[in-house]
C-alpha cells in the first residue's frame, strides 16, 4: 500500500465546481491543494473546438453514461444523461450555451429556508466568475473574471424568422437574458472565445496549474472518503479499478 500523501484540501472531481475551487483555494499560496479526476486529461481537440461536443458528448472515454429511472412521462424508458469525465467535467463536453438560473428560482430557494441562495446573494459570485465580452455594461454582469462569455455571432434566416414570429405573438426580444429576466426569444450567449471553447478547466484550472501548491491527478478514481467522527480527513483512490468505458 502506498504511503498517503498529505494536502490541506482534496477536491474530488474536476468539473465546473472542482476547477473553480482548485483555482480559488490555491490562489493565496497558503494551502496545498490536490484535485482528483477519475477521467483522462482534456487533450483531445474535440474538447476544445466548438463543434467537437457532437463527438465528445457521446465518447465513453470522456463521459459517464448515467441513466434516469423509468417514468410514466418517458413511457417506461430509461434516458441516457451523459456527464463529463475529464478535466472540466460536463463543461468540456456540452453545447456551451451560457444560461444562469432565472432570478425567481434563486429567490424561491431562499424562501424555502436556504439562506444565502437568493438572487441578490448569488449574483456577486456570477459577476466575479465571468468576463462578459460585448453586451451593454449591465450591472448584473461581470467583466473581470476568468470565464469569457460572448454573444453568438452565427445567424440564420430560420432563427431570425422564429424570433420575429415570437415577437409577433407578444414574446419580446430576449436582450441580455442573463441580466435578471429571461423572458423572450433570441440567440444564446456562449463559453466560446476567439473560435475556441473555454471549459472550466481552460478558464480556471489552466492558469492555476503552474502553482507549486496545486497538484492535479487525472485517471484517479475516488472510491471512498475517510472520516474521523464527522470530519472528513482523507480520500481513498484506486488506480487500477477505474470504471471501464461503456457504450
């Protein structure tokens, strides 16, 4: 059995949250941080070119093939819901549309007894995270974060016609639907900049990987958490029992 390695923080999973946490926790240099990812590194070009999600999103090397439970609404079928299994997690394989939750959802969570989750309370974190490129300088947006958010520069007559039809029915233009109100019809904003996808790993983890206090381990499958009473003190890994890719 290998000798345990010691870190101040161990993060399991290099998805959107894991990459951002690794960046924030290692930023000051005060703490040693280890980021574990069960999947492989994100070197494949399909993970970085905009149209690559069509391939990567179904590639068993980079996805978890989770399934929903059968339900009446799916006629008793299970539906495959693939999640990312690489650096960046699902942000490395998805369609890259950038859409925050609507303000009323967050306010409802807070009203249900979850302090700190109202829209006004989570908004500063959205703003700190993003670097809005273009737009109109809305107060709801961030302009100095690491995640570049751009407007879709692709237009198609059918889409334009759909938007005009929505307006004719009283469904107004979406405008900046990430500025608090999402009603309307329009083109998506996206995590794409200068022709490249910008996953959570690209935006948050890549700038931090040069730090001596951050260790990133891929193909590192966590099998359990070690507790001392109610306090988590470690993570068990199995390098030889990574889940095999599934079709």
